[in-house]
């Protein structure tokens, strides 16, 4: 019996937009996605003390693109040990 190697790592495709997973997220939705308080995201955006994820401004509204959140998190992965 041979095991098939998982292709999960090779095919990291982004999920298309669905009602359950919109492309544009509000601050509250983005915070929930990142599991951090919404006030933290607001603080990063307003004060600029920490390089938070990029935002999309549409009129007076602020949105976070899901793809930007995924990329932002991926940039912060730290490999420990060896």
C-alpha cells in the first residue's frame, strides 16, 4: 500500500468570494479573521505605529481585502529551530 503525497502545499489557491467569505471585509470582520480586537486594527491604521495590513478606502469606508490579510499573515510566519 502506498500513500499519496499531499498536494495541499503545492496548490495553495485562494478561495473565491462567496457570501460566507467576501473579498472585502469590514474592520470587525478582518479583526475576527485575524483573531485580534477591532480596536487593535484601528489603532494600527490610525497611529501607524505598527505595520498593519493594507486597507482599501471606498468613500469614507475602510475595508480589508481578504487576500491582503492572507499575505500579511504569511509575511509574519516565523520558522523556529532547525
